[in-house]
C-alpha cells in the first residue's frame, strides 16, 4: 500500500489545478482516459482544474485520479 506525505494526503478530494501534458490512451478526437505527464511528448499545454483523488488501495496500482476536469479558457 502506498504511503503519502501529510501534505499530499491533505489534497484528497479537493479541487486542484494540475499542469502537465496529456498522453491519450486511445485514438480519437475526444479522450476519456489519459495519462498526465510532467514531460512534454511533442508540444506543451496546461491541464484544467479538477478533483484530485489520492488512491490508497487501487487494484491497478494507480496512485492518483483527476475527475470533473474542465477545459481552461
């Protein structure tokens, strides 16, 4: 089970703004599932705000999930 710092654990279920690069997991014009990377694949853009979930026991091994994201203007 992962161990999160108190600072990170305090962000669980809070709205946050995350900056990074979206790497889609499927082909298409719209994407529901993607990986967020700190390293740009080829070009840069910023991710909008959304609710950050700190996953303590996800069976797939994922530590964080961003939901309810909206496109930044």
